[in-house]
């Protein structure tokens, strides 16, 4: 999957829901500079386990177990000649944030428990690209809770505020990742396109998005199924999203 995604040498590649064991292999697979952070440590029930054990258990049935045992990580990959200026991380569903938002949203107990189930993060990388442009890239994987997508939407807003606070005047700011809420149901995505924020419009469909501020977006496309098929296998249940900037 990583080799395919990096084959056309993108400037930036944002990845979510990587198994925790995989982040140490990303540089070799992609040929890019890697900034990776583990969001959820590998565990078997309530017990933490080594990443390689999580890998072996998950291999028994990848489609069923997915990240339930192996943990998961996010990663921002940039082209080898990019200069990484800084990086930062924020837990999106920290306890204090959940408690405050749960009161604000009047969440029932079942929603509060679901929100606490798995740690969600946004990682932010500030990098100077070849040609002198400076990018602030925020990569997130928001909470998945279909019964109330306001949980994911509040995390997206928190990620946007965090990234905005790390940007310098003139920086291009990119919000990317699995937002886990479609644009049609996202008050945050609508707000981010207003002049005070200035982000590009989200894609009309899907929960995987790229929104950009500070430079025009020529085109946003989702990979068709055939583009992510290798050896007869479709490599991901999420179609990669690709943005071309002016």
C-alpha cells in the first residue's frame, strides 16, 4: 500500500490507521522522510502487548481484527529534500476535552463511553518544501461514532485550531485525514470555508478529506478502485484522496 501511494513521488503523504509495528518501516517502503506517531498502543484486552505480537495476532484475520489488537499510528511523509522545521501532536479526545464537550453537546452515557474507547490524535508538521513554500500539515483520524458524528466534528475543529496556532503568516495550511464525518453533516467543514478561516471546499462525498488554506487547489480526486488494486487485491477499503495545488 505504501509503495503504491508513494510511487508517483508526492510532496506530502498523510497516512492513518497504520498498524503500530509498521511505522518503523515507512521510510524504506516509501523513500520519503517520515514523521510518525502512535495513537493507540497494541493491546490484547486490557493488557499492552509488543507490536510484533499484535502483528502476528492480526495476521490470523486481517479483515476482521484490523487495528483491534495491533494498535494504530498516524504518519506524515514528505519528499526527501523537504526541511522539517517543527512537529507537534495533540490528543483530540483528551479527558478534559471530552468532559467539556459532552456537557456542551448533552451526550448520553453510551456516547461518552464510546468517545473514550480509543485515543485519537492530530499530528502537525511544519516543513519548507523545495522552492521555498512552507507547509503546515495537520493529519488526523477522528473518532468513528456513527450514532453522533458531532464527536468527530468537534475533534476536527480542535485539530484546525491547533494547526492554525502553529502556522506563521504566509504558511500554506493543510488539514488532511479521515474526518469520520461527511461534509454534508459537518458544521466544522462549512465553517472552515468561510473567509475568517479561508480553507478550500471539501470534497462533496466521503469522510476522507483534504482542505487547504493559502494556495489554490487545482483538483481533488479519489482514486478509483482499479488504481488501488494489486495482484487482484484491493489494498484498502478507503480510497486515497489526492489534491493538486496551484
